[in-house]
C-alpha cells in the first residue's frame, strides 16, 4: 500500500490521475492531510463513500505515535516523544514565544556527529527519518493545538543537512499554501557545518534561515567540541556562510553554546567577532544545558552577559537564548536518552 503522507501536491495529483480520477482529487487529499490533519479516508467528507472505500483499499496515511508529552511548568513549552513504526524514538519540542508558536523537529534517529556536549550523538546514528516522519511530527503536534504553528526550526535530533533530500521534501510539503503554509522565512535549518551541503542549500534559492553551530572561533577548540571541524575547517565554513548570504539575502545565525572554562573566555568573544565580521549575522548564545555524560557547566549569567557585551561592542548583535522547558529536558536528545536508559534499567 502506498502511504500518502510525505507526498507533495503534484505527486498526489498524479496518483489520483493514475486511479482514473481528476487531479483535483489529489489536491483534496493534500488539503485533508496537511491542512486539516485528517488521516482517515472515512472522515474526508467531500469524497463520495465509494471513493473513500476505494482509496482506503489501495492507500493509507501512516502516523507516528506520540508516546509521551511533557509540558513545562510554565506551559510555554511541550516536549513530544514519538515512537516510529520500527520502534525507534525521536522527539520534537513545541515552544511559545510571545505571539509565535514554534516547533523544533528531528531529522534523524540519533546523530553521527558526536558533538561533545550534545545528547543526540551519544548512541550514534541509527537512520535517516523519511520525509513523512519529519512532516508528521509537525502534523501530530498541530492537531493537538488550537493555535497555528507559525515557525519551524530543524534543531531536534540529527543533522538536517545530513538527511538533505528528505528534509527538503518535508519543507516543500509544509511550505505548500494548500497544506500548512509555513513561509520559507519562518523555517530555520540548524547545521553542524557541512560545507558542501550549505552551498547546495544556497543554490536552492529558498529564503530559509540558516543557523550554524559554531561554538568556538578557533580550529583547535572547535575540533575538540565538534569533530566535524577536522573535516571542514572554520575558514571553509565561514566562506560557505558568506556564499549562502550572497545567494540568500538573509541574516545568518551563529549558535554558540557557552561552557564554563571551555569556550567562554572573553578573548574568544573578540575572536568570534572578528571571525564573522562582514557577515550580516546574529550570535545566539546558549548557556550549556548540562547532562551527566558531559561534566561541565554553563557560566553564570553575569559572565554570559559579559560575553554578549563584548560581541555587541564589536558590532555583532547577540542574544542569550531564553531557556525554555529545562524542567522537561528540552535540550536535544535528552528525553529520548532518558527513556532509553530507563528501558535498560527496567
Ligand atoms: N545538528 C544540528 C541541529 C541540532 S542541535 C546542529 O548541530 O546545529 C541544535 C543546537 O543545540 C546546536 O547548536 C547544538 O550544538 C545545540 N546543543 C546541543 N546540545 C546542547 C546542550 N547540551 N546545551 C546547549 N546547546 C546544545
């Protein structure tokens, strides 16, 4: 049986035509699935009973299963743990910001990049998510919320540019105005810094916001935190960012997780400022979200502000990421890990 979830509008149109129906039927299906969040043919009230029965005998609309939903105490964030058909688990986070509702999606089961302080890579990479599994994180969360989700950030488990085709297909589907209609400008891809894929994304021409996990302005230190730096040096990465900006005229975000005594020296803030000079950008300072496997802490808030001040004084806009849902372990991969560990202990 063909799973309709994960198919684009034109693909559903040709599927309908192959069944001897008009392409309009394909558009109806598209809107039921991605705009209305209806995954049962029997509920598609603008299709005749005959069509509903015929479609359910040849197609299905698969779902991932929400097995745990945790709300933060302030109810400004919720974390979803999903189980996939093969038993693997991923997580997504919903965050409320003033008048915006943002969802953070995963793109892979596990992660291959093994950044020192990130929980997602601890157990390695298992597989890429299919485009329907990426899209369904959004749909499952949207259908449980009355407010429309306005923004998508690919900052969950995995590296979106290491699952390039499925991520881009999911973006196309979620962008389509007949579906969820999320503007490209409201979509952010966060990358560990895969240089060729950043250049490839630039060629797509879509105004997707790029966020680059930098975390250190010098190769030696970045290499210790992010093993990928051994393959693509900082200079190549910055060159790729400049290229991206020359093609996609949008501000780039640099993410910088602040780790006490590791990468928080104010001299490094100065180096960071001169490194990104000339790029229209913004630095997102993220105080380390601690985990037991990485015995380090975030600097105190006074030091975080001092780091921010050095950047701003050098002309680089910087903000400190508001921590949301620390009580529900909203940092990447932490819930999945906690559940796995629990499974092992049980
Ligand atoms: N693979 C992508 C997206 C996932 S991680 C990337 O590397 O960008 C999203 C962001 O959270 C990255 O900047 C990552 O470095 C950061 N991050 C991961 N674990 C963290 C932790 N324990 N504390 C603070 N930031 C963390």
